[in-house]
């Protein structure tokens, strides 16, 4: 099983100092509200890759399905999934990736906190990878929706920067879209450094992507 989603979530939580112990004698736990928030960030990351780094995203899908026979009669297809993702975002044209995908909330299953070992639980990891795959496909099929959402969200966050600063919070302004795409790609480069390079794009996957209008020549 690939671990793109798990890698992102676990790495970001570690950077924020999680898991933590409530006291010396207790076991390490995650705050599930924070984990759910990080999952939302992971969905934005995956959607960004799909919208702005199409070739890389197709390689990611090839890695996720590396156990499949792309040359056989039963090769995976993304055509219907792409079309479905467009219908879903059309229903929520101003929605965020998490509002469109609607991931399961860990707070509903674990309450306010969850033991740190559960971030490695196969069920949790499988769910994270499924959500990540959905986000990549969402971006591939809806680049214009994503760009509109990102620019609107950036404008909202920039308008709140002064309020954050007056409250003593050191919050950075969101980067321009091109810089954001570069940042998202750099996380995959870190992943490749820790694990292995992304595979080449299977011909069937490439053809499916072209057939539904995905512009694979966007990126530099």
C-alpha cells in the first residue's frame, strides 16, 4: 500500500509536536480535532497536485495502483471517476476540497483524542490513502474549480492577517498559486527521497487522462 496521505499527515503532525502526553504517566495521543484539520490540509495538497502538476499526479496514481495490470483487459480506468468528480464539485462550486470529498472525521470514532498507535492502524492508513487519491483525481478533473477556490480562500485569509497579528499570532500570507504548486511538488520530492522515485505513466492511464480533456502539458 502506498502511504502518500499517511506520510503527509504524520509528517505535519510531527512538525507541530504531535503526538503528546497529557502527563508523565500517560501514553502519547493525538488531538483528533487537529488530526482532522491536518487531513483537510492533505486534501488541499492532493487537489493542488492534481490541478497544477498533472504529469506528477498521473505518476502518483500509477504508484497507488502499481499492483494492477495496466496492459490487460481489466486495466483500471479513471474516466468515470473524473466525470463523477466534476459532477460533485459542480454541486458545490465554492466548496473546498474537504467539503466536496467529505472525509470521515476521526473525532466521530475516537472522541477528543486518539492513541498515537492508531495513526499506523491499517484501517486509518487505508482511509487516508483513499481520501488522498480522491483529492488528486478531484484536482485532475477540476483545475479551474480549484484555482478559483484557492484564490478566493487566499483572499479571505489575507484579509484576516491583521486580525491574527493583533492577536499575537504569526501567520504567513498564502503564497501565489504557482509558488504553492511548487511547494506541493516539493513534498513529493521529499517522499521520493525517503522511499523511491515515482514510476512512469502507463499508456492506458495517459490515454484516459487525455480523453477526458486533462491538459498534461500545463506544468513546466
